[in-house]
C-alpha cells in the first residue's frame, strides 16, 4: 500500500524449497496469498474498492490495471469461500440464468431465499452446469432443500427433479408465497456488474465480483475494523 502520497514496495526473501509433490517451488509467505504479487492488505483493499467506487478511481488510487483487479477479486473470493460454510442450513433456493457479453454467453446463478445473497454462480446454462452446484452440496444437503423457485427452463427442472425435496412450482407460489422475484432482483444487479467487469479476462472474475458485492464475501477495509 502507498504511504500517504509515496509509492511503497515491499521486498522480502522467499526461499525455494523442494516439495515432494510439486518439486522445487518458492516457499509460502505469511503476508500474501499463494501466487499473488500483492499483500493480503492490498488484495483486500482492492476487493473492497471494487464494490465501492468506480473503475477509474480504483485504478488511479492503487496504481494497477483493471485486469489485475479481476485476478485479485478471484483470489479474495476463493479464500473467503474456503474459510466459510455458505451452504449451512440451506433450505430454499432460487435458480436463474444471466447473459453477458452481448447475450452470447450465459452463467447460472443460485440465490438463498432466506438470506437474499448470491450463493453460487458458474459459467454456462445447462444441466451439466447446474449439476455442479448440487454436486458441491452433496447428497445430504440436497435432501434438505425444501423449495426451489425457477423459471420454466427445462434444463433447470430436469436437474432439480433428479437432485432435491423438489415441490411443484405452483405449490411453492401459492402455498409458501415463494417466487423468483428475489432472484430476478439479484440478477438485475449482476447485469449491472457485467458492465463494471468489462475488461476482465475470464467469467470467473465476473462471478467473483458478483460474490463480493451480492454474496456477502466482501472483506472489511483493512485497518478499519471496529471504526
């Protein structure tokens, strides 16, 4: 991080070690994520700024290219997901698709109806893509899903029927008051993020930005906890 208006560079020895699995590699340091060229504090600051200010302001403030931001948010989200159980007590979900890159590419999004957060997203919109979500849930948690809202897409219905405690859509709407409105709201915000994410190298970076902003995974601004 800059020291006031002065650019600061951190240098430290990172000895090479001989790993029995990966061969000769650089040792992990305690102040940066694996493979990163920035400290934890820099990464988390960039992730926070990505959801709170414009692209140009962030680039100028941190002196980095926008593509670098894509790599950073992907790292930060992977770290956050590894350290938390986002599928705990999951009961009611909504599934939808979102188009990006002028409608030629699509991703699948899953929203938790109870918390309202973006729970999971992945590039693609077919049975194979959605099956990845239920694979990650596992059989026990799939069995605990009581209600699912979605549109009339056949590829969603096929997977949900095969993998969960699925109820007929009209029963969910009439008996439980469950609709896809919350999912559509999240989807609208995701579409706005696709414009911000223009220039990222991969859909993974766009999804990571969505998880930061809509999935509750944005880290606090370093050094401001409790302020």
